[in-house]
C-alpha cells in the first residue's frame, strides 16, 4: 500500500497541463492526502470529487473562501473519518482530516504558516501542541501515521540555506523544537529513517525565485509514523519529478 501526501497549492489549478493525471499515473497512490486545496467541494469538477476507484473526503476553510483546506482520497474505505480536532479556532480553517483504518489512524494536516507576524507564529505553535495531544489520544486506540505540510524544516540538512533562515519562520528554534517533541514522543520521520544522510532532498521550492530549477528548497512535508508501526513501513520517498505545485508529493509504502 502506498500512501502519499501533497500540498497542491490549489486543487483546481491541477486541471491545467495534465498535472492531476500525471500525479495519479506517476505516483499510483492507494491513499493520498492533499493540503492547501483552496476549494470547497461545490467548486470542484467531477474529476476531483470522485476520481475512478477512490472515495473522497474534504475539509474546507469556513472563514475565508479559497484558503487552506485538506482532502483525503482512499481506495480502501475508512472505518471512520473525522474532520477536526474539536477546537473551533483550528478546525474552522480546514486544516485537519483523519481516517481510521483497520490497523492505524491516518491524520492529514496542513499546519499553519508562521508568516504575517507574531500572532500567526503563536497560532502555529498552539496548533502544533493541540495536534500532538490529539494524535496521542488517538494513539491509545491504535498506531498513528500523520502526514502533511508541517511548514518547518527540522534540521539544517532539510533546507538549502539554513544560515540564511535561522531567524525566519519555518526554521525558528521554537518551531524546530516541536518536531523534537514529536520525535521524543515516539514518532519516526520516515524519510530520514530510510535516508539519514541524504542531502538536497526537498519538497518545497519558492516559485518567485524559480528555486526549483536550482533545487534551492526546503523539506517541510513529512510522514511521521508511530514507532510501534514502523516495522510495516518498507520505504519512504520524495517525488520531485511530479509538478503542478510549489511542493512535490512525498510518500510511504507499507
């Protein structure tokens, strides 16, 4: 089983130039999680609402149309789908969707960006804490896999110019410390597990500076897997050959 996560930076834009089809044919996901969909279901065509062979589930932003949003597509019918953490200030931005399967929980999150000032950094850090607490609660039932755009690079190896961004959101000590907490809680960064020393492996590039052409990027998209479930994970990959967004997909294979 292949599970894929991708920040699409606008789901409707993937209709252009065949990006949606190339993703499905190139990556061949059994389950895939999307972030930053920027659309309500009533704005989507049939190709996105029900691609052949998949059940589709959406959580959209309630306070700002065309902002945020996540989706989950699955060939395997989930036992249960949840659309928030039960915290209004976080749930209303459409940043979370979760699915229960026979052997694990899969949580898909579009974690906040800390840009636009100190208030959003505070919001991001509080979202981080609430999310980890929620994941740990579910983990008491069965192992948790969580994926998404975390909007933080964990270590210097995870971005091209760490010295340039050490005082910028996305690489602040307090943001990186939360990922340390995740690891300390027993979640494994699946990509680093299989590729501990791989450099220049990124999942996001700034579009305005054409950074992807030069591979000046960040690894901010992750699959974290509860340590007790890691024995079922066979590999973890980044797919930089898939275009259509300023991010590329990442995946794990069970």
